[in-house]
């Protein structure tokens, strides 16, 4: 509405995106990591099992997405939006309300995996479009630079270090970080809405065809159906093989995987000049449809 009525100019979108990506979201992630007991982050079985699921989702989604229209850039961020649930904004409060405070620990481990490893991997993959033209060495250098320039893994890593050292920010600095952290979710959602509106306006104003459903509907299905099913199968196998894993943890992580796509992926696509409209559309579809699929997953797992 703000974009359509010109209350917010399109030129303001990169500024909003930069504010969230470089200021608000890192503060939220730092606070999140610093306030989490370090013991919750040191479950290697959970960490490695969830990481395996994330890597399988990324590999599969990239493999089926690459074509003449979708290169490494868009395929990589499509894979990230298929493997990265909205755990921080939506999942932790929802799961704690459904399952109790014990659900926070496993959910936190999945956030660390998604932010530090899955995101870094997909950002690196997105830089491979120039490998044929400029050579593999330059593509690898660009991938490393992109990973190092992503503030989110740095923020949560610093938060984890602060948690391990029991370090607390000084009063005024803590309040500033808190104010920025609290602004992350509303401004991010506002920015995603603006990106969707901009994408629709640009499509109508140009000769380009509207976005094809086959470019975003399958990815939404991967996120809402394939991801939780894969996590269920992998974690069931882990339990059957006798590793230290209980059913409650498995239920929490499967429900994490059943969440809609993380909204912050759209901020990254804007930063790295991928097809933000496509990713925002996937986020929108998964957020709407998850009302039914997530409820179904809760019903099945509680049966």
C-alpha cells in the first residue's frame, strides 16, 4: 500500500534493507546468542543431524532449480529459502507456547546451523555464476568475500562467545542493541511487503512476462512438505541407530522444519542482487499455506 500510493519511494527499499541487514538483525542475533545458555548449543548429535538435512535440502533444491532462466545466484537463494525456516521470528515463541520451555534449546541449535553454515554455503554458491566466464579461482574468491561480508553469522557467533564468557554489555550499549533488535522483525516484514509490491509494479510497467508459478511454487512445496519429512526420516534413523536423541527433540526439530521460510532471506537476495521478488513470493506462499500444513504436522506428531 505504501509503495502503490508513493508514501514510500522505491528508492527507499535498499535503505530499509540495509538498516535491517547491517544493524537491526545483527543486534537481534547477537542478543539471541548471548542470552542462550551455552549448554543448549553443545549437542553434537542434534547439530550434525540437522546440518545433514540442511545440506541435503540445499543440494537437492539447487540441482532441480538450475536451468536456462535460473542461474547459480537465484538457485542458491531458492535453496536457502527452502532449507531455512522462520525459527527466530516465529518458531521459538510458537514452539515454546505449544511444547513448553524445553522446546527452545533444540530450536536454538537449528538457528545456529541455518545462520552460520546453511546461509554461508548458499551465499557462497550464489557467487558461482561467473565461474565459467572468469574462472573457478575468481568465483571462489568472490564466494569467500560474500560469506565474510554477511553480518548474520558474525553476529550470532559473537553472541555465542558472549554467552560462553558470561559477558554482558554495558547498560546504555545494551539498551541501544535492544532497541535495534526489537525493530528487526517489523521493519523486515515491512521491507518484504515493499519488495513484493515493487516486483509487481515493475512487471506491469515492463514487457516482461509475470513470474512463472513453476519458479516458486515447487520451492514452497519443498519447504513445507519435503523439509519436515526429510528431518523426520533422518532423526528417526538417528534414534533407531542408538544415538543420544529423544523423541521430544525430534518433534521440536520436525516442527521447526515445518515452519514457513525465513523472511530474512529476502534481505540477503536484495543485498546480493538476486531475484528478490521470487524469494519474497516463496516466503509469502509458505507463510500463508503453513497455517494449514504446520497445524497438520502438530496434529500428526501429537497423535
